[in-house]
C-alpha cells in the first residue's frame, strides 16, 4: 500500500501545504501606520525697552502689556500671546516644529498700542526644545 494513492493522505498533505502558505503570507504582509507627529516645541520671547529691562521703562512709556503675534512657515496665523510689560519674557508653548515670524507691540492698559509694530525675524522651533527670541523696542518706536 502506497501513501500517494491514499485519498486521505492527499487531503491532509494539501491542507498542510495550504496552511503553511497562509502562515507565510501573513508573515510577509505588513500594515503601514502613519508616523506620529513630531512633538511640539516652545519659544521664549524676551523683550527690552530701549535695550533695558528696567520695569520703570514700561511705566515711563505707559506700556502695561507685551503683545506678540506669530505666523508659521507658510504665513498662517499661529497665535497671539499677551504678558505684562515688566515681565520682559514670556514662554510660548505648544508650537509645531516649523519656521516662524511675527510682530510685537507694547500696549497700554486699554489695549491701545504704545509702540509701532516691531518685526520678529524668522526663527525655528524644534520639537522638545526651546528657542529664545529677543526683541527690542527702541525709543523711536514709541508714540
């Protein structure tokens, strides 16, 4: 009796080969998943009034708040932030890694600009890192 003529053996052999091919096929198949977005970074905005960080300089010019507006690398609005003028620094958190530009003003207590708008040169935010941006409001920027 030869096993190649046994229909039961042929059926078992076919099932075994099919199962092996199916398992191998599963091993070769791979799903693609999108990469997670890069983590956000932050920027510390440090400003001065006529190159000084003396709180009296804010008071002397009637400036109570620092107001900054940022735009991302394609020019889309990224946000606005406000801080007390005499703090002379504020941290902007949660920025997507990108290049940014913007402008800043010093305002009075009613929200009226006390300075011309000072341009912020392009800076780059990298995920999980903090970038420092310095801004000076010269004497001739005040109204």
